[in-house]
C-alpha cells in the first residue's frame, strides 16, 4: 500500500474499537465522525491487498427489488473472483459503512428509494439525522478515499446535463473528481448527459480522463461518442501505473477511466437517443429537476426501450467491475513491489 494510504489507515486505527467494528475519526458525540469498515475490507487494507469500492445508489435507485439485490451480489462476486475485496459504500442508521454484509445489502435493496440518494452535500444531514443513505459517485469517492481505497467502480458518472449551459445543472461527481484522488472506473457518463460539455468541465477541474483500449470516449450504452480522449490505456498494468503516479505526485485530483460497453451488449444508438429525447421532454413538462431527474430519465428510457437499456446497464457495470478488479490487483502488486524496493537492505 502507498505510504499516504498507510498513514490514513494508521490515523483511523488509533480510534479502532474491535468490539463494535467501528473506526473512529473525529469526535464520538452520538457516533458522529464514525466510519464502519467491514472486517474483510479492513484486513485487506491493512495488508495492502486489492480493494474495489462500489456505490450503493445502483442498489436503491437503479433497479427494482429483487433484481437490485441479485445484481449487487453478482458485482461483489465478480470482484472476489478476480482477486480483490469488494467494499460497497452506504450510510446506515447515520453511520457511513465501507463494506456491507449480505444483511446490509438486503436491507438497502428492500429500502429502495426510501434510502436517501446521498451526494457530498447530503452526507452531513444523513449522518446527523441518523438516516439511511445510498451513496452516489461523489459520496462513495469521499468515503473510499478517506480509508485509503484507490479504485472505485460504477456504471456511469454524472456530468453536465443537456442544456446545462442554461440550467447550470452539473453533477457534483465532476467537482469531486477535481478534489478527491481516487480512480473512477465507468462506462463514461450517463447517456442522458452532454458528453462534450462534461469533458470540457473535467478538463477545467484538472482531471485526467483516460479511455480503456480505445481512443474515443465511450457513450455509456454505445462504444463511441465522437469525442477523443487525451489519454489511452490498454492494460490493467498501465492503469495501475497511471494511478500510482497520480498518487505519488500528490496532484490531489481523481482519474476517470472510461471503459466501453462490450460490443455484444451495445444498444442501438438511435433507439437510445430517441428514448432520451422523449424522456427529457416529459421531464420538462412534469418539472422534474435536481437529483430526481436522473432516476426519472433512466427509468423512463428503460420503459421506452422495452427494458433494453437496463439490460445493457447491468452488462456494462459487470464489465466495469471486472476491469476495475484487475486494475486494483495490478495496483496492489505494483505498490508491493515499490515498497520492497524502498525497504532498506539488510
């Protein structure tokens, strides 16, 4: 594990109470400042093994029960099968959790949209009210980075919404990438968004945007968007080196690694775009805005495509998790070798 991650873990360990499996950071008033790390995740972090963070809004807001629970279990299984430890992140009863038990996953899946969709701005309120929060990309990045996890996998990140130049509707995922040093593996940005403007905003934030095995930024449900990327990486080892250098240079920004959806699961671009345009029109007519807009649009697009978009969504997330696990394993190996090289000779 990199020295910075070890330092963060050491700071957390000073407040660790084995009896309740909580890692304390900050004051202990009514549990505020507590982060709970599951035993397998804490052990993996302590020994420098590969860990992959996963968000929880895909469970609560991404699909209905029991499909959401089945998908959550499948994603964690893919991480484990490829040599890493999954760390699904959520806030339960006001406690941020990094790594969920099967019971926790089932609880969150049953809560569904009754769990609050939690981005950076919502964290303090959900914790203070001892609520249940499903973490979005930005909130998951924060908690994962806080405990020393370097790789986080999601389906697609948020971005600049279409007509965002007028509405100023820009996801906090983008500013989080500009301030939190973690690698985010995704299939690009959600298809309902403005890809060129999102890439421009990421450039302004100083975020390294790389595409995996392609020169073009993927468009979530399809492999191409017409937008070139400044950085191409072709192997998990290349990704690991990029992440390691970003951390060692202490640039303070995240990395977005965009993985194209597999060809066999790629949806028809014209079909998806037609559904998106109709869903956007309906959202405007119903005055659906803010963090309610994305779930509405994704659900409506799925209805309009006869379930094709949800099937593609699940397929691309599984592929992202497969790639992310391989990257995390390569990064752990690279850092282990680096630490051995830095060790003083006998």
